[in-house]
C-alpha cells in the first residue's frame, strides 16, 4: 500500500503500534500490505451517540449488569470496554450498536416476564420464560435483590426445580425487582 501520512497515523493508532514505525514507512514510501484491507472502525461523532454511550456505560457500571457475561453474549470486547471505563481507550460506533442491541434484548425479555407475572394464573410458557430469565448471567440478581436474601435464595431454588410454581409472594417480589430493573436500566 502506498504511504499516506493520515492513513499511517490511523493504522498506528488502531493497531497500537510504536509511533516510530512511521519513519520506516515514510522512508520506504510504503505501508505493509497486511494493513491494506483493514476496515477502520467509525468513531462516535454525534452528541446523541455520545449521550447514549454515556448512559449505557452508566448502566453497565451500576452493578445491575454482569459486564463479562454481557460482553460474552454478543462478543463485545471486554478489554475495550474496561479500557474505556478507565479512560485509556475508545469505543466505536460498532461497539455502541452492539451494547445497545444487547441491552435492548435484555430489557425486552425482562419486560415480557414482568408482564407475564401479573397474570392471575401463570401459564407454562411464562414459567419457562421466567426460569430462563433467572438463569441469565447478564443480570446481577444478587445486586437486584440486595438486602433480601430470603427471596433471592427462594428464587435460586425455584429456578432449578422443574415442576415447581411460584408463590404469590415470590411473584410479587420478582415482579417488583424486574420493574425496578427496567426503571434503572431505561435509556
């Protein structure tokens, strides 16, 4: 690839190369071909995207979300997010879209279960969705039920049993916790 100063600087920044390598490329008037087909990530440029990213990061930092499990779910680079939190890295538009989509999916699942729990008689489908939601690693259940170890223990025991049904009290507690989760993670 022919040497262009701006392209060389972008490649060095993206690949975290030693800045002195630019001297070699400038002298040879060539950038190694292994960087030729790299698709450069797009930076977050609009104020709306910046505000949305800030809110999503606040939600991730709040303790409601298990960040490593959240990143594993959609193959988001955990190290990039942790570097962004510490101020040593940047997140790109693709990262923002992946984080937003994952957060939206979790919220939709939580809302579906919360709506199903208010029904007078729980259908097997609602029980299955509730059990699946309680087995999700992305939600930090201990944080959500902080100070209420009795209900957390009861729900942990319930999610492992196949034929058990939720008592009215447990449904109310879980429904309240899910509503609290939805209000705290709204963006």
